[in-house]
């Protein structure tokens, strides 16, 4: 009888540790910035003098000039807890396997 109790206790602790590790890893993936060398630029307001095509063209031009990739992440209006939209301006438009 004690052998079963000890075996159950060991298995329960291992399962509990695996669940806690999974939850921490899932949370850390969304909160830890992997690229420490990135420099954010925030565009917080628009006065309406430029349309979206002009802004997208200028962002693409900066990405090309600086040889950088620029990303913009925004949560979905209808499902903010589960859907995220990612917009990218990549300096090199050719795929890596064609280089």
C-alpha cells in the first residue's frame, strides 16, 4: 500500500511540475522580448493629412534604406483575446532560398 501512495505522489508531483512549466513557458513567450537589439518607433496619432498608402510606402522606404524589417502588431477588434494581426515591411522582398 505505501508503495502505491509513494508512486502516486511522485507521478502527481511530476505532472504538476510539467503543467506549471507549460503555463510559465506559454506566458513568457508573449511577454519576453527575444530581440534585445530592436528599437521601437511608436506612431500614436494621425492628423489625417496622409493616407494609408503614403504611410505604407514611407515605412517600406525606411525598411529598404535601413536594411531592416519593420513589424506592426494589433489585436483584432472582434476577437481581441485570440486573434492578432501582424503587418510586416521587409527590406529584402526576395525569399531567402532565392539568394
